[in-house]
């Protein structure tokens, strides 16, 4: 039995400004750091055996206190990185950009999962690298409680795979910055104990 605490990173300025982030290596903003601190205070009592993050700084910063204050072993896996949005990354959503973004999401929802923005990744490509990362994570039976910090679109894709949902239904998995999906892995299947849990963020002010 393995407990997986799957979280999305805290807020960045790209999140706040509605910019396309993807693999742009941004930092948490002030609110993001407060969210990370709040999550740490709420869950520091969990005896985590390992912290897994993507290779992007915002996931490292979101789990900083677990890694540096509590000295929990940490590994970064490229397979946990956010989807690449290609040429769209670093751009603020204009009305035209928004139409193009919604268009590709619509195509994905219809099952056209092998398309991407120019220079970007498809959901199928993301899933393939996630499978490799998941194999590493699940290959450590001695790790009973693990913390995994990822990204919004990547989480949606991963949860589809874990719960045997078609990838076309990925948008049914809601998430906010520093939300928690608490999962149990029995050795053969995954169960959700908490989904898009954000109670630990209540009361945060700037």
C-alpha cells in the first residue's frame, strides 16, 4: 500500500497574468510562496519517504520546506514536467490566442490526441514520458508515503491514466494552485481519498 500526495505547484506570475506557461521555468510569486508555506504547515506531520518533483523550479519551490527543512530525499523527474505548449509559451492570452487554445482543447476532447501547437507536445507524448516516471515511483515499495509536485495539464493527463479514464476526458479533473489529490495505490489500482483539496489554503491573504 502506498499513499501518494499529488499536488500542483503554487501560483506564479504567469498564472496570475493568464500567460501560457508550459515549460517556461518560472518562479513562484508572493502568493505562491504563501501557498507552499500553508501546505507545509498542514502536512508536515506526514512521514514522507520521498519528494518527487518535475525539473521546473516552481515545483521545487513548492516543496522547498519538505526538501530543505525536513531533509526528505528528493528526486526530479523530467517525466513529471508540464506539457509543452510550443510557440504559445510566454504569450498572454489575447482573444485570438484564446480561440486557438479552446480549439485545440476541443479537438482533444473529441479524441484527437495526437495534435499539438507547433513545437509543442501532444497529450499522448506527455503520457508516454509520465509512464516512465510512474514506473520509477512505483518501483520503490519501501516508500509508503510520497509527495509528488507537478503541473496542471500534466496532472490531468496523469489522473486519466491512473483511473482508466479516456484522455479525451482529462478536463474533468479540476485543479487549483497548490491543490491536493490524495491517492492510495493498492499495488493493482489507484483510489482517490481527496480530490482538488484546498482547505489548507483558506485564510491566505497578500
